C-alpha cells in the first residue's frame, strides 16, 4: 500500500502512513495489509456517492489509512490526536458528528465517525468519512421567498455557511459583526438553537426573519422577507420555513445514515472475512518465522557472516534477505565508523584551535580599566558549541582615554558560520565607530558594510555604548538587542528603555538613533545576550527576566566579577542536565569613586 507522497493528487486512491512515534514491525505490517482490503469497500462507496470527499481509518496502533483524491497528509500526522478519533473512541461505538469546516479546496464539509472493535470486543480504531455539503448549500442559496425574500444558513458559531451574497467581494462571514441590534439579537437566538420569527432591520429597511434549528448539526436555517411583502402572511411564512427546515434535515439525515450504515456493514463483513483468512495463513507463516528468529539471534550476537536460510518468495523471505543484507551492511558500517571516528577527532581538534583563536580575539585584560577614571569593567563569553556567535568588545575612542566604547552582540545561528560572521562584525563595528563623527553614523555605516554580499542572510543584534568618563554620560544604540539592566547605589536593577531598531545586516540605509543615560558613583550597567534570560531547563522552562533581575539584586553590592560568577552558577543550577542551547555572554560596567 503506497504512502501519501507516492500517489498522484486528484485521482481517488488508497494510501497510508504511520504516526511519528510508531515503529514498523511485522505485526504492524500484517495489520496494514489487512486494513488495505478496505479499498474494495471504500472505492465502491466513493464512486457512487458524490457527496463523499474522503474515507479513512485511524487505528490505536498509529496507522492512518485514507481513500481519497488527496495526498496532503504530513509526516507529523497522528490520527489518534485528531478530534474525530478522540470523540469516536470516547463514544464507544456510537456515531459522532464533528462540526463543519472548510477544506483546502474551499469545500464546506462535516465529518461522521464511529469506533470499531476487534474479534475480542476491544475498540481498536475509528472509521470516518467527510461529507460535502455543497448540494444543501446550493439549494438554500437558490431558495427565493416571493420577489425579494431569500434564505441563508448559519453555523453554531455565528458564521454564514450559505448566503446569496457569500461570493460578493467584501462579504463578511461573521453574521453578527456590524449587524443592527435587532438583527444581532435574532442571530444570537439562532446560534443558541432557538426557533422563531422576529422583526429586524438591515440597512435601515424592515424585514421579518423566521428561523429554525437543524438538530443534527446545530445549524440554523433563516428566511428573510421584507415586511411589505409579508405583513398579511407572516404565520404562513413560518409554516413554509418549518417545511423547508424539515425537508433539509430529512435530506441530510437520510443521505448520511444510508452512507454510514452501508459503509459500516460492508466494513464488518470484510473484517470478519480477513480475520478468518489471517488465521488460516498463520500456520503457514509460523515455520519460516521460527527460522528467521533463530537467524536474527545469531546476527544480533555478532555473527554478521551468518546467512538466514529462508527461501520463500513471500514477505518472510524478503525479510530474511533484508536481514542477510543487514549483516553485510553492518560489517561495512563498522569499517566506515572507524574511519568516521578518526575524521571526527581531526575535525574536533581543528575546532578546538578555532575556539582558542576566537577566544583570543575577545579582550580579557580588564585591570587596565579598573580604578582608572573611576571605572570597573568585566566581561565573559561562554559558547554553546565549540565556537560561538556572541562577542563583546571595549576600546577607547580618543588618545586621552576619556571616552570608552563598549559593545555586546549576538550573531544569528550558532557554530562555525556564526563564529566567522562574528569575526567580520566585530572588526567592522569597531572600525566604523572609530572612523565616524558620532555613534549614530558609526553604527549606520557598520550596518551598510555588513549588508554587502550577505548572501547567507545572517544578522547581528548589538548594543553599542560610548561612556564619557569625564561626566558619566552614556550614549547608546540598541540594534534589536536585549535592553540592558541598570542599578544605582540606592535602587535595585531595572531595565532601561531603548529605541526599537532592526538588527545589523538586515537592511541597508537605516539610521540608528541614540539614547543617553548619566551614570554616577556606584552605578552599575549590565549588558547581556539572550542566552541568559532564555536559558532552558529539562522541562523547557525559561530562566526568564524576573529570575535574572532577582539574582542580580541579591548580590548587588558584590564586585562585578563575583556577580557574574554567581549569575552563571544560578543559570547552570536552573538548567540542570539540559544542554546549553545558546551562547551566554555578559558585560558589567560599574562607576567607582575616583581616588
């Protein structure tokens, strides 16, 4: 039986697939072959009922069988997680109806499903069909009451299913939106399953609206007639509406019930037939299976040269051939594995050298900034892989060493591509800032250079600031980066406001605007990448902004290197055994009293 991607769309055919967590086994193969015989029944039903769009089966073992003209089942499709399967299994053999929906081709449909049992009376799956409601809708749209009246169909959520203006440009399917108070009240009654006649107003014209619920689907059929046409015959109109509603309901029930019962009876007969055939074939299959089992044990014990002596031309023989081939493949794999391990060790050695080179590019000599001009500075980068995409930098803007530029950035992606782009970005940002008249121009120039020949579409979030050590003025630009944290001697840490801007290397000719902040004695500024607040534990919970701020406040009065060490310990403790998913980079700036 073919997979969905092995059949041609637009032609009615059988296909199957397994749920993502299901492993194909010989038992499962036999079940698939058994289910495939439903094609004889489905093809006849499908060919003789033009309101049937799809016939399918979902089993408890994870098999999804489908007979239709579509081939759009995706690899993550699991029938056991679908509404039609869950509701049918919960009703234990009773027919269930799933609410209306519109498929990818724009057809309005409703789903009918029923759970079925095995020979032992256990529910093992659900059989279902999708029914096209086009004929009913066309009949309703074509219905005219007098010269100006018309009919419409409303679902139980308040959306038009059928309306004469449905295909008009700008038509709003949400019936209650923009409706007058009287019309909205009547529509609410229809949604709530009520029946009746009301006087309504549409576009400043008066109408009578008669409506009645369709119990099987929860929809409501409405007839709208101008008051001037029906003042003398409003009760007669309601009787006519009731007749149309009953006829429509009877048509739907009769069509659906006939299809469901014919399908169910045929399925049960086929199921009984194939169970009997399967029992007869079991004896013929047992002997080669025993031979196959003994051979598999030898191969699993390491005798890869052993050949299983099953010569039958059926599936067991094919499986034996595959096991024999597997033994040969394993021998080849073991040889290739040894070669791969040697090659991997060589690559790891080269990556370690690259990591050392990258690490050496980041400034780590902090003492030359400490206590000079009243400044303490500390930074650290911890890559998620051997090499990373985060980086930081700091350098003086002038020969008098009165202005210090600090940079922290995060390159999109990880690993070798991110590390290479990081080297380029670090150099371009520093060069552009040093050679520009102001910080805004420097960042804009750096962005334009990074955009050139960026065929990989990589980008960099960055926070760049220039601190004037003479007056504590901090001029900064955020390029799509996380907002820094700031704390004074008397206040706790808080996020500072930054102007929203695109990351670097996304689009050319962007003007980046600067903000200013004045830092005084004992003020602390913390720059970081999203590897801090987005660190995750084994339950996929994030470290988060609140936890980050609380930890900084707990050790506010410590020196900045101790604060950074304590923060990283808390991140590691929170993550537990979860693998580090992103680079973790921090940069601390503290103004200290001048000597």
